[in-house]
C-alpha cells in the first residue's frame, strides 16, 4: 500500500515521529525524516527507505527549502504526517 510513496514526517526524529518513519519504511514507502535536529540524519540512515531533510516548522523559509529539496529529489509528496 505504501510502496514507493513519499511520506513527509515532521518531527521525524522525535518519539512518535520515529515510529511513523519506521512504519513507512517497513511498508516500502519512503520516509522523509523532517526534523530541525541534525541527529535525525543518523536515524534516517538506520532505515531502509528514508531521506533526512532539516526543517524547522516555525520557519516558513525552512519549510519551503525542505519542500524544494524533496520536490527536486522525488518530484512529489504523497502524504504528510504533521507530527
């Protein structure tokens, strides 16, 4: 059901965010770990299908930058988990 679906998870390195990311990755989706902490990159590398994007949800320019990066890399976003 999630095969090759691009799912952006805000707060992807947080407690719930990690579980959302694991679930997406384990179900063959691509989990976009969107988090303001660089530690999220380490977590992202532990998943089989994921990508880390540094994003601060309180900053419009940070959000736009992350969405731009995702659009260039994947061409689309299929779902958003606003965690």
